[in-house]
């Protein structure tokens, strides 16, 4: 078969599997998940051997140290994957949950019930742990999944999927519930995202270039976030010590992730006192500050910020700093330049908090807390499939509920419409 025919066959197999998955009880799914976790443990050495081959090939290909670190599967990382699968056993299964119920005057009983989406395609880059997270999350919600990982991790991903399939099959995992695209041909991505009638949803996880390429080629729905341009606004009523701690955590704890802080806006009334303290704190953490004219008037050592800085996702120890005349100006700036991912206000004034939380149009808005909390685990959702800055159908961290849709179930006793 050629690539087109192969992808159609995978779609047909996934569609058939999804219909079997929809009939599994929560108890059965939990038994399968536990068997998957046991199989990952049993196949640990095989997984590490496959990962070693990927690492060797990656070094030969000249992958960066950062990329190699993302690719590496240590014992600790494998243990984390195993624990993540087991954690899903303890989470409530959303499939079959009744969202609402009402009775019409004619006696019809109408219920809104959570159901699986069906077949989900996941496209991602070097991290092999995404293979296990995505497969387990989709299975828990009775969705079939087609995985397309990066070529750098192909052997690792194959070993992980083999372990999941083997373990799951022992407890009733339907065949083809978890499939991995085994070719490194880039056209496979295009074929996957155009499988109308076979794939119900595609979720790309990776850099902006990957996500834009997927969205441009897709003929099926795509949930995405292009980048995380996260802002913090420090209000005139802010506790300076709290603001400094939040900015430091949000910027420095992991600067290369999408919920890391990239910009700080400071109210002009406190800028003369706050900005020197911010500059000193960031200098200790080796953060480069890029300031607007007003910020540099207070701290001349800042690098001049350009227009492009307010829209850029650095994923590095760089922070743009601006001074605004009011809360309203800060909100307007965030809505115009942010990526609608995660934005925060630091303020003691409750009305200022309320205005920011209500008016900033982002997936996650914070008052007096770090943007780094935007994460399924931190939200108490267990593992997540990704973070969405879309508005349909999911927004923010995507846990189990976000991997379901709903249908209406109507029960009557002979009613006809007149």
C-alpha cells in the first residue's frame, strides 16, 4: 500500500476501535490501564535500549543539548510515565456522566450525556513521554488515538506503544485502539489531518511552526495554541514583595515552557520604586530586561524594547518590561499583544482584580499567582493532553473532560410532534 492507502486503513481501524471502546465500562478501562502500567515496567529495559538508539542517532544528527534532553528517557522519567498511567485509574471517568436533565411539558425526558469524541490524532515532537500520556488519556475517555511523534524519537515511541498494546490486550484493549504512524515521511501528517470521516479531532503539540503547518493543512478540527506570550500586570496597589516573587517564579522556574512569563507591565505610579527592585532581582537570575522608553527612564541599563518584543515568545531568560498609565491601559495591552494563554494581575485592590479577571480574554487569568500553574496536574485534573488557546471546544489545560463531547438522550412514551 502507498502512504495514502496506509493512512486510510489506519483511520478505518481506529474508527472501528472507537466503537468498541465506547462500550467499555470504567472498571474494564481501569484494569486495562493498570495492565499498561505493568507492561511499561516489564519492558523498561527494552524501552531504554530503543531510547539509547534514538539518542545516538540524535547526537550524530547534531541535535541540540536541549532537544537531546527532551528525548532522553531516564529511569526516573519512565517511572513518572508509569505513575501517570496509574494515576488515571483513580480519576473519575467522564464518559457517561449526565451533564443535565429536564422534562418537557409533553413528558419527554431529555438528558445531556458526556460521550467520547471518537478518533483523535496527536502530532508531537521529540518528547517520548507524550506517547504514553496521550495514549492513556485517550483510552481513559474511550477515544481511539493515532500518534505521530517526531522522527527523533521513533524507536522510543515504537517501544512504548508496543508495551502499551501488549499490556492492554491482556485485559481487553480493543485492537488498533492505540496506533503509531511508523513512517518519518512528512506527508503522513498531511494525510492524517485530512482523514475526514475517520479522524474527529487533531491535537498538535510542539512549536509554532508545527502547529501552523497542521492548521493550514487540516480538513478536520484542530485544537491548538500557537505560542504562550504570558503577561503580568503589576497594579499600583500591588504588594511589591509578592509581585517580585511571582515574576521571578513565572519567568525563571522554567523559562522554556509555554506558561512561563514573557512580559511585565507596571503601573506608572509605582514604577520608580518597583522597577529598580525588579531589575536587581532579575539580574540575580541573569534575566535580560528589554524596557520601553518609560521603563528605561527609571532603569537605563535595560535593553531598548522594539515593537516586536511585545508579541514575542522568548522561551528564554528574557523579559520585556513596560510602564502603563492605568489598569485599563494594561488590560488593553494584554488583550492586543498577548496570545490569550495565561495572564496575571498582582494587586491588593479587589476591584482591580475583578476588572482584570473579567476583561482579559485569555484561557487562564490569575490574581496574585504565578502563570506557571497553567497545567493539568496543578489544576487537579491529572495528566493533560495539552493546553488550548482556542475557544471551541476546549480552552486551557485539556484533561479528561476536554477529551469528551456530548449527545442528547431523549426518552418518551409515544410522543409525536404536532
